[in-house]
C-alpha cells in the first residue's frame, strides 16, 4: 500500500475559510477547490513545511501556526489502496496582506463561510479534513447537552422527569452484504411506543449500526420527543458518539455528520452501550427486514 503524507492549512478570517481553486486539466474534476496543501521536503519539520507552502502558494508570511490534528484515512487509487496522513495546522497571517497565487496549479482563491463549504466541489482529501475538523468542533455542543441529560426538559411529549429510550441496531449478512436497521422505542414507563426497520441494500455492519441510530433518531424527532436515551450494542459507535474516539472512517463520515445534525433537534440525550442480549427487540427488526428482502430476491 502506498502512503501519502501532506501538511494542510486551515486559514480562517471572520468565520470564513480560505480555499484555492485548482486549474482545470485533462482529468475531469481537477477544477475542485482545496485547502493549501503540500509535501514535506526531506529534512523539514511539519511546521516548517507548512510555513513554506503558505509562502510558495500565497506569497504571504505565516505569522502563527497551531497544530490542529493529524488526520488519516484510506482511499482507492486505480487498483491499489492509498493511505493518507495529513498534518493539519491552523495558520494565521496578516489579514491585510495581499494574497498572490504564485503557481499554475491554482487559478483563484476564495474565502468561504464554513457552513457553506460543503456546497462546493471540494478535493476529496480537503473535504475529509474539513469534515473531521467540523465534527470535532461540534463535540463541545454535544457534550453540553449530554451533560444536561436527566435535568428537567420542556416541550415534546415528555414530562419533566420523563425520558424515552430508543434501542437501535444494524446488521449485515456477509459484511458487506444485504443489510438492514431496526429500532424499538419505549416511553418513561417502559411501554412500547413504536418499532420498525428499514432495508439498506448492500452495506457493511458498521455503516448499518449508524443508519440504525439515524433511523431511531428520526423516529423520535418525528414523534415530537426532546429527551432521549439511545441504547446500542455497538461499542465502537457509542464510544465515538460519547467522544471517546473520533470518527475518521471515510465511509462513516456522512452518516455521522447527519446524526450530529439531527441531534440538534433534541434538548438532551445520552448514548449507552448494552450487550446484544439486551437489544433483542431492535435486533429482531433487523433480521425481519433482511429476511423479507432476501426472500423477495429469491422469488
């Protein structure tokens, strides 16, 4: 497996991030926007490489460099896998300095609002870096509402002390293979509110777990609840949502972002890991929906 090591810069000013537009070439999509990015020359430290790349690409001097993160992910390049390692810096320079593009790789630059960056056609690596950084920035907001779990909440169908519980599950036969999700919702007294499932098609188990959570979350929102305890037998997913681990898997990034966005509709919530033996109802919904669709395929 080949490995690509790069340094990349997040330059922000007044809530906007600097993006460079790549010159169109013979390869379709080469006119994408990207973050200032470049290679580390042999013998350089990452921060030295970052300062050099900022000057070589923008003709401005970096005044401050702060290590933000080290991002790793794997994608396919032709028939082989490519491992990516990006050392990400937040870079500040004089806002009054005149940016001058100094190479043929870029034809323009643009300051874009962070919230609208995803509307652009981004270079794949830059898109991954920005998504990871944005998700990381959302963690304090999630933590605050998770800390409020158990406090009184108004709105929705909840009483001041009431909490609904949503059990979710996802499974894949073959991993990857035919996949489905299931959910099972209980009120504060342990009475069933709703259950169900959805067929995903061909997927893998870790994606199915996240789509199961997304489906259960959407159901809770649709029913008007504001205070939810989510139960799952996926320890990986629970730890990621509780901030123990960061999500840096390319295939999970979009659904993870969707879940974070949906959580903004709740007043408070928690994520709890349960053994599979305590998640039998949601698991049954998963198997029922997969059985239904695989039997149809056999017909």
